[in-house]
């Protein structure tokens, strides 16, 4: 979709050169918050939307390490 958008935002925030552990911690926190949000809502269509968004966001965060 927008290959450099997430990287641009990270560089704009001053977080362009992340370490691997900090990115993994961010992805872990994204999934924990997504899981809690899914438990709170408990409606299958919203759970699928949150899961797909979390997956996309996680891949974006992990892909920006290059």
C-alpha cells in the first residue's frame, strides 16, 4: 500500500534506527493490547478486523529494520 509511510513516520519521530529487541517489545505490546481489545469487544467481525490490523501493523514494524 504505502511502503515507506511507516518508515517516514518513524524517522519523523526520531525512531528510525530501532534495535531489534525494542521492535520485538513493541510488537508484543501491540498483540497484548489487541488481545485485550478483542476480549473486551467479543464480536467476531470486530475481532477479525483487529487481528488483521494488528498483523499488518506488526509486519510493518518488523519490516522497517532493514
